[in-house]
């Protein structure tokens, strides 16, 4: 099953809005919390000198220097992009790694995983992490156990990271449907792929930060009158005559 | 990439093992009785030891057998098949040599081809990975197969083993030369990795986590790269030049081949360590590292 | 081949319990999922007014907090020397008897010798009530070292403040400007709001030396030099006045701009002119004659001159029109080009006056004038500690409110809106009560808003009545007390010695104190006869914090999932502009340790001490536990801690008898209650008759309290008059000059006190801290998930300093302030004011605290700036040392810090590094 479906009925994925993400890390721990309770994402040496654990979503922070203008800080969440040509799937020897034909979600079947790590090597985006305690590969599931979950109220059938994002910088939807929120956002705001040259054809899209620090051609305020000449009394007169 | 001992041992031993088996299968090295037992034993021993070492690299070996299932797309799965097939196909040949049953040599040829194919599949596991530009190149299988044949030849005490080593010198130099340019040729930067090259010059402000993680340990191994140049020279010396010298000055006796083989193997280990340690995964870009 | 069958509808939990998060003071609603009685998952409560379903990084990690190995397990009594951490576990009865044996004699002889201070206490109306019953004047919470400048300046100016007491009209605002905000208490609401603006593509501007977080997504960033916001804001006001871009109608109707300022020399000079009925009055433009300030149909004349007395408007305009406030005059000091200041002023004016909006909603003002609609100016502001944590913070916050006022953007659509119980003018607030008498309760609440010198907390002999010297000439408006001066003053015995220090959830032995190393000495110092200078310390914490090691008696608290709590409108509620709101916590799990909820323990102590309100007629405890208090305590007739489900039938709102089923009703309702503001009362609240009536009905005040915004602050002028020598109560001579300046009735800017010295002695660099969004002060580091995200901190240096000192990645810097030096790891940051360095707050930890390994990065590389910050300013020429605080409110001036920096190359760990504190709980292993 590591043969990729030629095309999938739906193309579910995320849009991450880099103009809105404040880097609060909420999606990171929400993801950890949701996925920890079920299959479990272990942590090693949690209270020790060198803690380290499995996370399926990490938020980086970069500084960017435009050609002209002041430097910027841009926060950058990174999780599985559910690629159409997912190299992580084809390299898998056991078939544990697969892409669902229903919706394009890329998953790991932990029962079949031998923990060889090859899929993580194949992923250019660092979206896969081997769980040290369980010896199997972990990755973003697009919360497949939420989005169809009959035990959740309709409104909660979305990924945990999307549900928790305080600024609404994460959007979930079907890219196969041109009318979906994610398709429209991508179209309107110029959503883009990460490292397109690597031919992975990511499903997830990133919205670029809007242009910042506009040059101030804005017409400046014209003085009411020449105060030096008229003095305060003159100003007051002119001012109050406005009522 | 993290040079995991298990993987290094695996690829070097199984490489030499399958190389030797290939020669034996092809009948280039032929013996009967005890010497045959030694050679075949060595071939099988190295190949199997290598495969076992590989198993150590697995987080969850229990599912090992499943690794045969995905031969359609996965080079690792193909390797599993090729390895097992080789070992099975050559078994009768080996048996005939041991007991001197005189099975026609042709019976060994498919196994021989398969043995080298096994090494090729191993190489392709790495070569296929776009995310590691240095590996993603035809010279990778060339190096692996080259080492297999050379290792096999010297183990099999072939007079032409020296020529193989001589051949490996330009191959390695070429591999390194090309390899060094691969990452830049892939043209991936923190800018393309984040897409923020549209905004300006991108640098890391803060790491995502201050704590370490699997990616950093497994794919962002930067330790010891500064010794690369020195290690390359050592690899050349041990894997080729020194053994060549030994084989040209010393009389071609088994013991001499034995020593040459040991020296060559050390060279192979150094080369293989570099193969991983020097390989840069594009995910390093996100961490401002290569 | 086909994919494995996977269950896409797993059962999530056996049960969901809705309560309130406590990973910070934002108090979001959470759905706590339980499996086999154990908490298995936490998510946001979608119905909750604060977070509407979202959670921050901390909230979603709560599960790691409630299971943290750092949780205290039983009451502890110190057996070794203080600070050595040698403790023995004792029973609760022993613990409470011991506490009573210390406290009872104090109550009977000198109640003030018990100082009860609480940290970011969410039950201040309860702890304050307890302290009042005990009779000590020495009570306050964290506000004094937190952001009292912001709170007080707001109350004294517009009768409401930033913090979480107000909010921009996120739905309608078109331009949002933030001054000095990193995270704020209103964490999720601000993020949700920013998200709304971004979704609409509305403009966001950040004024902040550092461009991270909210400021990173701002469309425009003003990298201001710390401490100069007042200059910038007054310059914006200058530009708007020069261009005549001010909302005259708003000023005339809703502010004291048309009131007359007494021009007659003497004790009345500068006070608001009053008529025979001692009422302020205006001049009516229709008649040119005096008219009542609140008269129906009156058209107040902003330009009036009456018998030589001029209007507040004229005083204001004249001051800020002066060229000293021109952008060109302030640009260099602010570190912002004059052109950008002009541009910002133009942008403000454009949105306020050319893009104004209107809601078709009739309303009637307190004068009886009918208004056909609610016009709005869609410019909104928010500000927090970047403004307030400076020694000129009060006046700077006043300046910002003035800017809002002249633009007419407070309490209007698209502007800044107050959350009930605010608006609430100074006069509707209590004044401080401070007279201690043996065996007697205090006559009223400790904290309040002084109107004039006669309300200062001074004894007959003029010495401070409070240990923290709140409400004295050094800081007259210290509405939240001065927690940062508590330990230094108690140690110095100035103004007097105390016996027992009773602290609740404040990590004073570490990140919450200025001058931490020195404070550690103060806590352990002994006098000549071998007694501790601070004889006794009782402390309630829930975790193995640094402070625990310095207490004599430790009362281990429950975690937030194991107790009742009450987020009350008597205190700091969870209101929204459109609804008053309060909420509860309740035990969703049982403690597995010998711990008790602190509030319940206080009630028990109160009963054992015989404090009247806590003892029933028959001598039994008046309240069984905190839950009992929450439901049955009556503060004023019909008014209790919670406004929802009151009355026997549980159907009354705001006012009503106690309801024995109230907590159950809250739980059924998701843990909170909301009283919705009627649409006709939604805006113009301070002047809106419908709102005033609703507020009285809902119990915020006893009678309508309409008022005018105070551009000119009469209380401040009264202190200025005293400083000028008028009036019976006189300040000490050495404070006169400073009071004259600081208590100016119109907003002014003066250089932060830290700066004055700093310049001369070569501390050119400003040093700041910021809140990390994923950590809460000291308590995030015990969290297995959060500490992986932020387990160490760096000092961030701007490009200029990075290059000048030839820093490389991996280097450490020696950072020196007038108070000492630290050696810390550095990193480069380009988007930073070129004279500023900063780090994340409270990441550094004491070795072995919080059940962490001694080698934990938090304790080796991590560091605090606190060691560099002194609670006292360097000695003045007159030999005196003033507290490092705002002269008006006593707010701790954390951000006045000035330093010098040297590159010391790579180092193994940060300095100072203290020896480990012996453990009160074992080191954590598996999670
Ligand atoms: N996640 C999280 N949330 C918290 C807390 C926490 O520890 N963690 N703490 C809570 C508490 S107790 C409080 S008091 C609030 C504080 O809420 P904030 O006031 O938002 O917190 P600070 O980090 O102190 O913010 C200070 C900001 O002002 C900037 N600044 C410093 N000096 C100046 C100046 O002179 N001018 C300007 N314009 N900006 C300046 C700093 O760069 C920083 O961005 O946060 C509360 N919320
Ligand atoms: N350098 C620098 N220092 C600062 C600041 C700054 O900006 N810069 N900010 C200052 C400000 S604004 C503030 S408010 C202070 C905050 O300082 P603190 O109010 O001291 O905040 P915490 O560090 O969280 O300490 C609170 C203590 O309460 C304990 N605690 C947590 N939960 C519970 C509970 O449920 N029950 C009990 N009983 N205890 C509990 C924690 O374990 C911790 O020991 O820090 C101040 N310090
Ligand atoms: S939760 Fe939203 S804002 Fe916060 S880091 Fe994640 S994406 Fe960014
Ligand atoms: S992001 Fe990585 S893991 Fe996810 S589908 Fe693409 S290649 Fe596979
Ligand atoms: S680690 Fe598991 S999922 Fe990944 S390639 Fe190996 S077997 Fe497949
Ligand atoms: S979709 Fe689910 S699994 Fe993927 S990052 Fe978001 S929370 Fe984690
Ligand atoms: S902001 Fe975060 S930590 Fe604070 S109460 Fe809300 S969820 Fe909890
Ligand atoms: Mo605070």
C-alpha cells in the first residue's frame, strides 16, 4: 500500500497563516495533549538535564531582513504537509506508512512499523519523529481520530491544533473543493508550498506575511493655522468655531 | 546524518559479504573442501552478520517480516528480498563446492548477479532520498557496488583485487567531488524551506524547542565534520593505497590477502562513517544547521 | 493493498467536567476529560466568554502541571536553619495550631505585626476580607510590583483601565495600537481579537522596543527607546492639536475639559472651580452663563473664561501646543524619526475623523439628552507593563488615556470599551483603611483610591501606617500596595518591625523580588541575639518553589483541579464589554496528597483565631469550607461573591439571597455566569442612563455614578498644592520637589529615575524582560512539556551591540548594573531597539527547585535579570535612597534597569549560580 493513490477523493490539509501566527506554541501542546492520551507520545528525562520528547508539531521563530526596511520576526509552525507525492510513504518497506485514498491523509500504521526510520529520512520537512519509548514512527495524523469522530460534536470535528489556535492562524479543510475555506484563503492570500523543487507536492499551504512597515507617503496633517502668528487665542478661536 | 554504528557495520560487512558471494557464485574464486567452507562461510557469515546488525537499527524488529511486503516501491523491501534470494540461490552452489558435487558453474551466476543487486538495493535506499542531496546521485550505488566487488576480490584472494582498489580511488574522489556540490545544486535554503525568501534574508531567531529531539539527533549530525578532509585521506589510504602497496610488494599468499583485506575493511569503515557524517539533510535548514 | 481498518471515532473519555484554567490569570474555561477518574485530556470550553474554546500553550499543558512531581505533599515545619530546606512533615492540626500560636498573640497585642501578602491571588476579595477581620493594615497582593500604574492611571482618568478591565471593540476597530504589550493578563482574548483584526485585514501597530509575538505580526512597528512613550504620546497629542483634529463634542460632553480651573492664588489654586453648592459648573454656550455640569441641554463652552478662570481645555491645549512637544523635539530621545511620529498622528486622525462609524441605536445620557444613534471612532489602543513598569509609568498611562480622550475613542463603537463593573469613578471606590487596634478588625478595606492628603495611610506622628509604606508621600496613589518593598522594609524595621510574614503564592525568594540575592540574605539574616530579623515566615504554595525553602511553616495547597475557587465581581472578574461575568473552580479530581485548599485553611485559621465573621453564634465555624463561603457569604445586603443564580430559587441576578444550590448551578452552566448588558447600554457607559441603571440593578454600585473623564486630575493637584506648602497635612521637605513634578494634574513626561543616574555612570543600555507566551513566571518549568519548549533563556542583543562587542554564537556576556553583575548566554536579534537588550522572564531556576535535576538547563544556563534590579535607587546627594518605584503609585520600576555589557566568550553556565536548595519533594523521574 506504499504505492501512492493516483488521486484522492478529498485533499484534506491545513493552511497556516504566517501573517497572523504570534508563535504562542498553543498548537504545539494541544497537539501533544490530544495525541498523548491515545497512542501516546513519550518524553525522555522529562525533569532531567536533557529532556526530549515526541512532538508532531513544532513552532519555529525566524528573523527576516527585507532588502529595505526594518527586520521582522516571523513565527513558523511546522508539521506534516500530507504531500501528494509523499516520499515517506514510498520508501516504507512494511507498508506501515500510507496515504489514504479517501482524503489524502498520510498515516503510520504503528502495528506494522518496524521503526527503521527511513520515512523520516525521506521527509524533507522533519515531520516524522521516532518515539523512543515505543520504537515506532509518529507523525501528524491530521487528527483523523477527531475530524470524523462521531463522539465529538460537529463543531469539534477539526484538528486539535486548529481548534485551539487563539489567533485563528490555522485553517483546516478540503483543497479538492475550490470553494472550501482553505482553497479560498490560498487563492486570495497567495498560499504557497514549502520546497516545491523537491517534488513532494505538499497539500498544506502557508500564507505569506502581509507587507509590513509601509513607507509613509500618507498625507501628513495640515496645521489648523499658523499659531506663531495668531497666538493661542487665534488657535482657540479657529478651533472652537468648528463646533 | 547520524553515523549509527549498526548501519555502518551493516553496510560494510554485508557489502563485503555479498561481494565475496558474488565472486564465489560467479566461480571466479573456486575451491573445494575446507577452503571452500572457509570462503563460503566467510561470505555467508559477513552477509548475515551485516543483516543482523541492520536489525539492531530497527526500533521495533518484531514486525521484521513485514519488511518484505513493499517491494513494489521500497528499496529497503527489495533489499530484503534480494538478500534472502541470494542466500538461498547460492546455497546449492556452496553445498556442491563443500562436498565437491561438481554442480555446473552456471548455477552460480544468477546468485552472483543477485548478490551484487542486493548491494545495489542497499545503495539505492540512500540514493533515492532527495532530502539528502549528497546521497541522491548515481555515484552512491557506484561506490557501494565498487566496495563490494573490491572487498570480495581481496577476500577471495584475487590477483586483480589491487586493480579494483586502484579503480576505487577515482571513484571515491569523484563521489566526494560531486557530493560536495550536491547540497548547493539542490538549491534549498532556509528561505525556500520556509518560503520566507519572498520577504527577505532569513535566519533563525529561536529554535522551536530549547530541548533536543529525534530530528536533531538523527538527521542534524554536525559533530566531527571538520575532520572530513583528514578522514577522506585516511579512507583512501586504508581502503586502496595501502592494500595496493601490500599486494604489490608482498607475495600473494592468503595471509597477505588477509592483512590487505583487514586494512581495506578499515578504510571501508572510515568511508562509510563519512558517508553518513558528511551527508546533510535539508531538514537541518529549519534549525539553521547543515 | 488496502489500508488498515482504523477507528476514526474513538471514545474520548468517560466524563467531561467544566471548570476554570489556572495556568495563568486569564482564567479561561476548560473541559476536563476524565478516564477511570484520572484527568486524560484538557480542551477549551467553547461556550466560555473568555476563551471561546481556545487554549494557550500553558492551558493545554495543564495535565502535566496537576501531575507534576513538584507538588507539595504535606504540611512542613522547618527544622534546620532557614533556607537550608531541612523540614519535617507534620499533621494539619499541628500546622494550624502552630500558626495560631504565632498569630493569636499578635492579634491581641499588635495586629500590624502580621503582614499578609498574596501573589497573583485570584481570591483577593476573600484574602483581603480575612486580613481585615484579623485587623492588620499590612495586606496587599501582587499589583504593586505588577501594573498598578496602569490600573490607577486608568481609574483616576477614565474610571477604568487596560489590564483585562477593558478591551478594544474588536468587531469594529479599524486601527489598533499597542504600547508595551507582550502577553498581558488577557492572553487569549487579545490573541482572539488580533486574529479578528487580521482576518479583516485591519491595521495593527506595535510600539515596543522588541518586535516579538503580537508586535511581530503588527503591520507597523515603532521600536521605541524604553521609558520615552510619554514623550511620543504627548507629541502625537501636539500634532493632533496643531491640526485641530480633536473631538470637541466628546470633550465638551463627557470630559472635564469645559470645567473651570481656579486661577485665584492660594490653597484653592488649580482646583476645579465650584459653585455655592460646591458643585463644579460649566459655561453654557447658549447663554454665556454658568450652568450645572450635568444640566439637560447645556452646551458647555470649552473656550470659556469666567472671572479669570479658564477651562481645563485651554490649560491642556496650551500645554501640549508648545513646541517642546513637537515631533522634531522628541524624535531623538524616543529613537523614532519625527516623520514617523507625524505619520502616526495623521493615521490616527484619518481613521478617527474620516472613517468614523455609527451604530443605529438610540440612547439617553445622564443629563436626560436623547441621542438618535451611537457614533464611533474606530481607533483603539491597548497598553500594559511596557508603559507601567517605569518610574514615569503613571503619567505615561495618563497621557495615553488623554490621547484616547481627545480622539473621542473611549466607550464608543470601534474604540476602547470597559468591562463591568467598570466604568467606576474614583468616588465610587473606597479609600484606604489602615488603623490597627489590638483584638479589633480593620474598619474597612485596606486598599483604595485616595482623593487627597487627608486619606494617606499615615499615623498621628506622620510615619507610615503600613509596612510597605503604601499611601504615603513617597507614593500617594499606591492602590495595590508595594509588595516589592515588604521584605526590605520588614528587614530594615522601617517603618517598624513585624513578627510574622504570611505569604501566599508569591515566589519572593526568586523571580518575584528585585535584588534576589539580597532578598535571600534578608530572609536569613539574624539580629545580635541570634533571632531571625524577620522572626517568622508562613507560606502557602502548591509546588516546590524557591520560596518554600525560606519558610518556617509551609501550608501545602491543592492544585487547581482539586479545589473550589471563585472568580468574583468583588475582585477581578471575567467580564466582557457586553456582559458582566464571574466563574468558579471546583474539585474535578481528589487530591492524592495530604494537602488542603488554602482558602479553606484560612477560614479554619480564622475560626481558630476567633475572627468574628468566621465564627458562628454557637462558636462553631461559620463556614465549613471555601465552597460554603462562596455560596453563603453576604458582603452587602443581597450581594455575595457570585452574581449568578442568586436567591432561594436561584433565578436572581446580581442581587439576591444566598442560594445553597448556587455552585451546582454554576457547574451545570459550564462553571461561569454572565449578566448581559442591554444593547441600549452597550456603549457610552459612564454617561449612559440605561447602563447606570443596569449597573445598580446588577450590584456594581448602590446608586447611578455618572461622571466626567478627568483630563485635569483634582486629586493630583491637591498633592501638588500640599507640596507647594498649602493645607494642614504637609509632605517631608525632601519630597516636595518630586511631588510637585510627579503630581502634575495634566499628563507630563519626565525621564525615568533609573535613567537619571544611569547616564552619568555609564550604563548606556536598557535591559528588559518579556513574558513568554508558553510559560507562567516560575511555574512553567515544572511542566514536562513546556520546559522542552523553553528550558533556557538568552540575553538578546541588537545588531549594534552584537557587532561592537564582536559577539559570536555561544558567547556569554557580563552584564553590569549599578546593583551588580550577571554572566549570561547571549543571542543576536535584529528586530530590536538599538539601545535595548532583553530576555524571557523567570526562566532561570534555583538548582534542585521544582523537582528538577540540579543539572537542568533552567538552573545552569537559565538566568534572571532580577539580580541587577535594586528595590532602592542609588543614594541621592541628600544621602537618601528612594524606592525604585513610580512616585505616584509605588509601582515597581522593573524596566528602568540600565546596564553595561562586555563579551566574556563561551562559559559553562550562568552566574551568579547559587548552591542547590535541599529538596522538599524527590526529583521527578518519569512523567
Ligand atoms: N504567558 C504568560 N502570560 C502572562 C504572564 C506570564 O508570566 N506568562 N504574566 C502575567 C502577569 S503577572 C502580568 S503583569 C502580565 C504582563 O503583561 P505584559 O505587560 O504584556 O507583559 P511583559 O512581558 O511585562 O510586557 C512588557 C512589554 O513591554 C515592552 N516594553 C518594556 N519597556 C517598554 C517601554 O518603555 N515602552 C514600550 N512601548 N514597551 C516597553 C517589553 O518589550 C514587553 O514587550 O502578563 C500576565 N500574563
Ligand atoms: N525581572 C522581572 N521580574 C518580575 C517581572 C518582570 O517583568 N521582570 N514581573 C513581576 C510581576 S508583574 C509579577 S506579577 C511577579 C510574579 O511573580 P509571582 O506572583 O511570584 O509569580 P510566580 O513566579 O508564578 O509565583 C507564584 C508562586 O505561586 C505558586 N503557585 C502556583 N499555583 C499555586 C496554587 O494553586 N496555590 C498556591 N498556594 N501557590 C501556587 C507557584 O508555585 C509560585 O511559587 O513577578 C515579578 N517579577
Ligand atoms: S497556536 Fe496559532 S498562533 Fe499560536 S503558534 Fe500555533 S499557529 Fe501560531
Ligand atoms: S511532510 Fe513529510 S511526512 Fe508529511 S507527507 Fe510530506 S514527506 Fe511525508
Ligand atoms: S519507520 Fe515505520 S513507517 Fe517509517 S519507514 Fe520504517 S517501517 Fe515504515
Ligand atoms: S492536525 Fe492533529 S496531529 Fe496534526 S499537528 Fe494538528 S493537532 Fe497535531
Ligand atoms: S491564557 Fe492559557 S493559561 Fe491562562 S487561563 Fe487561559 S488557557 Fe489557561
Ligand atoms: Mo504581574
